[in-house]
């Protein structure tokens, strides 16, 4: 009880006791009886107060115990619920870890097979070159007089692939006129043992006749998938254009494995765009077209680059799920001519030039002006209602940082052992 209540009760007890004592004294019992009555009344009242207080405290204690029991019961229920949730989370994490391990094993198995088949082709050709039976391949694919420079360059390419000296470069694709990066285009570059970067023009003349371009493209495909996955983890909503060759699309061994791999990573479909040249697209056969359709069924999109002919079959592009056209700024602006006081395109004279991008959009295709080098080109491109730009003006291709590449590429020892295993097993 509060102090104020205790003081009031004590005053009341004393008043009652004095009243009892006064009544006894007036009744003729004398002072002794009055004092005794006073003391007795006080003792009785305080004993009664103590008894009542104990009962009140006991009731409060029982109520508190009941509240504690209820709290304990609720806590036990929460602990049981939390334990069940933790057990479910542990099962989910275990399942996810097993799934990721299985996917990684599948990815490494495909990469091992890819590298091994590439090594088999390289080793066979290098053996012929060293034995003097053939030398390098000529432009038509036949053997010519031994060419030591070609053989040396081929050996450099082989060592670069075996040692995993294949770098990934990314160049931004920006929205216009904001110039905000919305995509990247990927490029592959090889390095020799001194660290010098080999430009495509330098090694393509050797790699293409040897069938190595498709092997490099296939390695780039894996690297792009891994980079896109890494960007997705950091919640970066940026797409990557990745080159895919007709050879990769028509490879009866590689493509089914790659398709299965992508089917396990179809959540990346919105961020990975496969790109091939206009000529390659026009020359695709039934197998390549069918495999493109399989990729489209998984949600992946396509882009055409190196576009030089604007007289396009837009319905065919739409059926093939081509969503982007990359046209060089020079090619696009060279198409402009004045017809009857208005600007038109040489290949589409009936169409006003500024309506070309709107026409492609009606078929779900966006135009990207690539190889933009000057601000003046940007002004002309904007007048054509082109929504995207790419070129050194907006950013040069830059190599992915070494630590990122290390996380998205197999170790060099794995690449070398794969080459040795296949070469030793023949």
C-alpha cells in the first residue's frame, strides 16, 4: 500500500482505539480499563490490518504468478515456432547449397568438355604444324607451305587459352539523351605470356581457319553468364550483350549442354542478350534458327550488330525475337538524303528518316547507334529519334577487374589439365 494510505489507516486505528477507551472510562470502568481498552483496540486493529494486507499481497502474488505462467507459455510457443522456422530455414539453405553445388558442377563439367574439345583440335593442328606435314591453314582451309610465324601465333593463342588469359571487356550502352548506362556490350581479349593484349585483328586470321573463334566465343558465353549473375546479386539492373556465333548455335555437342545450363539460370534471361551479326543472321540455317527459338522460349532476347542494310524484314526479326538493332552512326547518317524537301533513308525513300526508329519499335525492336565518336553525331542521331547510343564518346571498353575475373573463371591449372587429359587420352 502507499504511504499516504498507511498514514490514514493508522490515524483511523488510533481514533477508534481512543473512542473505545473513552467509552470504557465513561461507563465507570476507570482509567486503567480505558488504557487497557486503548491498547487492546490498537493491537486488534493492527492485527486485523496485517491479516488483510497479507491476503491482499497473497492475491497479488497469485495474480503475478498466473501472469508469469501465461508469459512462460507464450514464450514457449514462440520458441517452438522459432525453432520450427530455423529448422525450415536450415532445410532451405541446405537445398539451395545442394542446388548451387549441382549447378556449379554442371557448369564446370561443360566448361571442361569445351576446353578439352578445344585442346584436342589445337593439339592436332599444332602436331601437324610441328611435324612439317602441313603448317598453317590457308584462307580456304587447306594446307599451305609451312609458315613459322603463323604457327608461333597459333601457339600463342593456344597458350593464352590454356592459361586462362582470356579477359572480358565491357563497353557501356547508354540511353539518349540522358546518357545513363542501361546495358554493356562484352568483348573478349587474349593476352600473351608477357601480358600484351592481342587484338582480334591480330589473331583472327589464325584462329578463324582453325575453328578457334567459336571456342573463344563459347568461353565468352560462360563468362557473360557468370558476370550477369554477379551483377544480379548486387541488384544492378543492367543487361549485357554477349556475342554468339553461328558455330555455337549449330554445335551439336556444345549447344544442348549450354541450353540445359541456361534453363537452370533462366532468371538471368532479362539481363543477357545474345548478339550476332546481320550477315550471320541472314545466313542462319534451320538448325541455328531452331536453337535460337529454344533460347527465346527460355526468355532470352537477341540483338543484331554490324547492320549495314536497313531494308529489313521486320516481321522476320520479330518472329526471331530480335529486340535490338545496332547500326553504326556513320552508316545510319550516310543513309540520309533529301527527297522532295524532306529527309529520308536511301534504302527506304518512302519513309521519313525520323520515323525509322518508330517503325522498328512497332515490331518490338529498338535501334542502337554504335561507334558514336563525336558530339555532332549525337545531335543528328537524336533527330532520328534513336533511343540508345554506344561508342567511345560514351565510354571505351574496360577490362573487368582482376578479382572479379578470378571469381568468374576457372583456374589456369584446370584449363591446362583439361587440355593435357584430352591430349594424353588420344
